[in-house]
């Protein structure tokens, strides 16, 4: 069911009834004409270009809704489309709307989880940790637009599975203990070479400095060694999902590099998964896209030490293993 919020510009020139649905906000073309103060033909051109240029996918950013005084459904466009059009027409009102919408969405998400809390009392502590982590990540990273939506997606997907599991099993969501053998490790010297290549690429784009990837102690080699450890025949991290999740966590939280821990950790995380693709239920690209990876890295970075197990389970959730239940 849709919710409706009222958006008013600072000078009260524009007042819109904004639809909230599917964790984003929606405006019709007519509403965008009103918001941006441009001709309908101009808005039409920019909307078409957003999809034509491949900036956004039309199927997930357009929906038909029934509105009062209309005998047929009307096309509505998501916040991503609204922001993209706003950038193209260089509208100050668009900036106001983006800030307003981001705050409204964050509040709705948190309130929605607050309602679900009554159904998840058996997991109250973990639930509160997820809410706290979500709120702090959105606030501290000032996330709007694509990255913000990615964080919301990661937490909401985890919570959806979490809620389903609650109906079948009153125990806490546990780590995946599936045992897999003969997983391939990442050699430390290979990791150094790869990070150096990544560094050179980023520097050439002006996205990093010489501090990127510079070692600080033996933290990186320790992380790579730690995920391979065990005692006797028992592995401490028994499968690819567990190892990859811990590798991402160790590199981001232990800061083995002077700069670039999130990007390097994400890089090694994907590398390890692709190296051991044979153990995963689906190709890595289908399990972890760029947006999901950014969100996971940000959530790990913002998490508190006592939330480590929550973060590991959240990451593992996106990594179903071959011959195991997703």
C-alpha cells in the first residue's frame, strides 16, 4: 500500500502530494513539470534520455498508478529519475526535493522496522543493532541517491529473510556452518601486486593518492592467513561465504592500509569469491553487484565491534553456497 507525504518548496510556490512505495518516492510527469518549472516537452526529453543513455533501467524506475480524476493509470517515476532530471535542468527546487525525500525515506524505513519489531521480539537485540547501524550509516555517510538506496536494499533484504526464518524457527539466525574443502587462497604477494595495479588505475583517474594501499604493519597478510586457519581437521571459517565475509570485515575494520581499506577490502572480497566461484550457487556478478558491495562496505565501516557477528551474517546472506539452502 502506498503512503502519501506533502512536499512544499521553501517559498511555498510548489506543493506536491508525493507517493511513497517500494522504499522510494514517485512523481508523475505532470508533477515534475510543476516541481522544476519547465515545459512538459523538456521534462519528456530528459526522462527519455535518462533511459536511452542507460543511466537508469526503465523497468524498475517507472510504474503505473491509479490517481483520482483519471480513468486510466498514470506513469510515475522513481526518486532516481527525479534526481537525474533535476540535474539536467539544473533546478534548485530539485535539490530541495532530493534532501526532503532522503529524510522522509529514512524516517519511513526506521518506522517500518519499528512496527516489525513486535513480531521479532525473540531477536530484539540483533534487531536494535540493525536499526542502529542503518541509522548511523545513513547519517554519518550523508548517503543520498544511489548509495543510500543500496544501503536500504541490503538491510531490507536481510530483514526480509530474517522475518521469514522467524516463522519457521524461533532460534536466532545462525552462521552458515556448511563445510567446503579445497578452497583456493589469495597469495599475499599476489594481493600486493593487485592492490598496486588498482592504486595505479585510481591515481590515473585522480581518485587516489600515493597513500592508497600503503601497508601499515602486517595486518593484510594476517587477514589473508587468518581466514585459512583451523585446528586439526576443523576449519575456523568452513566455507567460501564465511571466509569472504571475514576477509571483507578484517580489511575494513582492522585498517591494515594507510588509505583505501574499504576499496581494497571490497576488491579482495570479490577476488576471493571469483577465485572460488565453483563453491557458490550463482555467478558472483549475480550475487553481489556494485551497489550491494558499496553498501556492505559502508555498513561494515560504520558498525561497532560488538556488531561483528551481525555484519558477518548479513554479508553471508548474499552468498548462497552450492548445494545449500539459500
